C-alpha cells in the first residue's frame, strides 16, 4: 500500500518532534515506522489522526486520502458524474434550477461553450467589448474564480477604482480588466461574482479576514438525506480562500456538533510546523473562544445542505461549502472528492463506518459494489497488532 505524502515528510516529522517533544522521539518514530509498514499511512495521516495516542489495533480502520480514499470516492462519484460539481458553472446552474440559494454569479467570462456546454442560466461572455459593457453595471467589489479550480487556486478580487479596476496591486482600465478576465487559463470560464461578506454574528471567529464557509458532509441514503459531518472553516490570516490544505494555510478546522451547531474542537498547525497537528481553544486575532461558539442560523445551514444534496442525486456523499451572509446562507460550491481527513478527525477510522454506510447509499448496484471493492482493496491482512 502506498503511503500518503512524499518521503521527505518523514524527516520533517522527526525534526518537528525533536524540536517540540524530544523525549517522545524514539517511541513515536518506532510507531510511525510500524504504521507505514503495516498500514501504508504516512506521517501526515499518522499525526492528523493522532494515531500515536490511539491503540495500534485501531490503525487499520484509518484510510489515507491518496490513493485509498480517492479510489473509494471515485467509485461512488465516477468522473462523468463528478463533473457536475467539479465545474462550478454546472453545479450553480443545477442548484438555481432547483431553487436552492447559491452565491450569485454576475457573469461567466471566457467559457468555451463548445468544450464546456451549460444550460444557459448564467450569462457567458467571450467578447472583450461585450464584457466591458457588462462590467459597467457590475458591483464595485467582485470575486473571481475559475469554474474548475481547486484549493482556491486562480481566485482573485477586483475593486472598482473610479474608471479603473484594481486587481491586487495592479490598476487597469475597464478594457484591460475585461481582457484580463478573458485571458485566464481555465477555458471552462471564470465566474465573476459580487464579493460576499460574512454575517455579523460570525465576527468573533471570522475577524473580517475573508469569506468563511461551513463544510457539511451529507449522505444520500435509501431512507433520506443524513448529515454526516459538519465543520466550520476559520481563517487566522487574511486570505482569498478558507482552505485548510493540510494545515499549510494557517487556517483552522473547527468541528461542529450537528445537533446544536456548537464548535466542539478545533485543529490547525502551529507556525513552522508542517506535519504535527495541534488543537486550539481561542481565535488568535479576536481572542474569542472557539469551543462552545454556536454557529448562527444553524438549522437553516443544515436545511440548505439537505436541499443541495437533493438537487444533485448523482452524488451520494458530497461535501457542501455554505457561507452565512447577512442575507442568509448560500451554497458556495460542492465537492466530490473531499472525504478523507475531516470525518476521520471527528469520528475515527472510516473503514468500519463506510462498510455499513456504502450499502445504504441511494446508488446503483454497480457503483455500490465498486466502492465496497475499493474499500476492501486497501484492508491490511490479519496480523498481530503492536501494543
């Protein structure tokens, strides 16, 4: 079984341990080596899932993101179906068609509609002069993101500055800004949207650093839609996106009790650490307590997640990013392959959970069997566990 993460994660992990916990280094290094040899879990999995503090007999239940969990999710969400959420134009139009509140899109710039057809609910402009005319009536603050971008790559803000537009530190004319939008690499188009703000009630944990989202993992089963796992993504530095991205962004993952909407525990990485995961009780900038903070309009957020899942029956296990704005919650985007880290931090190893969940999903028999086969393919053989 292939370990998650490059081999240079091993010396990084050992250096961090030597710096932070020198006395624990020999024991943890031995456990890390055994975990890799026996279960194919690399340093990031080992520390993300706090395996050194868990009985070795439970390690077999944990699934690495790549390749194991990715194989399972691709069996459940084949590429031709996952395209619905991998392309933000398609997912936005689908949700609009079903009456599900979404982040508004003013215009889509530079979409090759021959290669990337859509329903036409969102206006698509491929001509610079026409796009410049569209921009004349646009809001003064825009947020632009590629239709098929991931991890916040390619996103940028634009602000009207008199007759010009400012993108980062660059000021450009309206004509140059239109050309800039059309020149983006993603030929599936760039979604140009009004820049959204967080609801004021979130200020203690958002600090006006950027738009934050609640990630809601849902499961579409034969008996209905279940809320599987809920997370509030919290920024600690100004950013264009709230992605956790293995903790390298400095942002936090705050787990939320789905029953009452209160944060239960929060994870992130300390400055200088790239492997070790730590827990946090307060926001570094506001000083506000994280544990116990209740996300406002929680029932509305969950109901929106259920409605979005209902609108996309092709995907039985989506991860939905929902932002709470002053006007209420809206769906920012949906994700098809995002199921490895967060649920296992909250619940423990996913292997036994998926073993019972996959047979209950509302999907065809072939996808169900493919997913169960992928789940079984990474199961370690029986062997005496280390204690």
